[in-house]
């Protein structure tokens, strides 16, 4: 009986040992499999990383090459552009009026100089002068005969600016605006000019007030046979090409671009039309940039009543 128990215990021990050995073997085998899989995955990730790094390096080199090509293209375009417009407007006298002071029209002044035009007057009105929520200083109304009626102020301002051009000096209203830093001019005002460029270069001003000024000022220019061109940058939206087309006023709504600058020189040369990207425009460039004609001719003019 004792022997039978002994054999049973021994047999159970053998099976337990065998089972334990099998379990340990399987565990060791699984460990090797996992390690092998981990190594394979790590190797693949490393290979992919190397490929991505190589591709990134190639892309950086391509980008650097494209940037260099772009710089070279800009230089070439600038040289060609300057060669095209150089002295095209030789002898033309221009007056520049800016409605608002948030835009940058310094490149236009440089462009006019390259083209041979002379800037006889450069007047800039402050943006806040045209903003609805800005109070108007009483001294400004005192310089006019309209009382404190803001609805008539911009028409009166247009009339005073035209009178200032005719006289070659500021009217009392323009002097008051100058003293209040609502008007500035780096070169003063001159009554000897051939054409006016009216630049709308503000995003925040009231379109209604700008339009009121433009309507009156353009009307005065037409009455006195003074050529005028309306321009603005792409990021403003004061020009309605259809409206100006009806009254025969030339416009450029993308004057800050290469195409817009060519349009402006073409219009100053004697071309006409409405150019840009907005509805009613005739395209981004005139079909013939420099038609065979002469510059603007106009008779001497006197003060407006």
C-alpha cells in the first residue's frame, strides 16, 4: 500500500515536472519570438526614418532651389519692368491725393519717378477724418460755411482741395486739417500739373464718406477738364468699376501688383479703362499698353467758385 502511494506521488511529480518544463519551454520560445518581432519592427522603423530624413533633405534642397529661382525671377522681372516703364512719362506732372493713411503707396511714388513723371503735389488725408465714429473738431466746421453738418463736410472738403490746387496754397479748411494732423504733405501743393491720381488706401474708413468725397471731387475734375485716375490696393474695396465706367473715369483696383503698376503707367501714358480683378473690370492689363498718342493736355485753370 505504501509502495502504491509512493508510485502515485512519483508519477504525479513526473507529470508536474513535465508540465512545468513544457510551460517554461513555451515561455522561452514566446520570448524569443517577441524579441525577434521587436527587432524586425525596430529595423523597419529605422529604415523608414532614414528614408523620410533623406526625402526631407531633398525637399529642403528643392525648396532652396525654388526660392533662389524666385529671387532671380523677381530681379529679372524688375529689370524688365523698369526697362519697359523707364522715361515713358517723361515730362508728365502728377498730383497724388491719398484718402486714408493706412496703406503704403511709397512704391507708386518710386514708380512715377522711374517713369520720368514729376510729383508736383502729394496730399494725404488721415483715415480717421472719414470714419463715422470719429468726432470732428469744431475748428474744422468753423473753417467752412456749412455749420456743423457732417453730411456735407466731405463735399466741402473736395471743393476746398480743388481750390487749393488751383491757388497753389491751402484754403483755410485745408490749413486747419494740416494743423490738426488730419492732412499732411511732404512736398506741399502746386497748381502746375497734368493729371491727378486719387488713391483710396484705407480699410476702416466709411465707404459712404469716401464715396461722397470722390463723387464731388471727380465732378469738379470733369467740369474743369482735369484728367483723374482712381486707384487702390487689392486689400481695399472702394472702387466700383461699373460705376466709374459709366462716367468715363479710369481705375486700377490692384495697383500694388506688377500688373497694376503697368496699368497705372499705361493710363498715365494716355490709355483709358477700368482694370483689376473685380466685377466690371476689363481685365488685368490693357490690350495695348502704350498706344500711339500724347500725354494729357489741358488749359490753364482758375479758382472754382
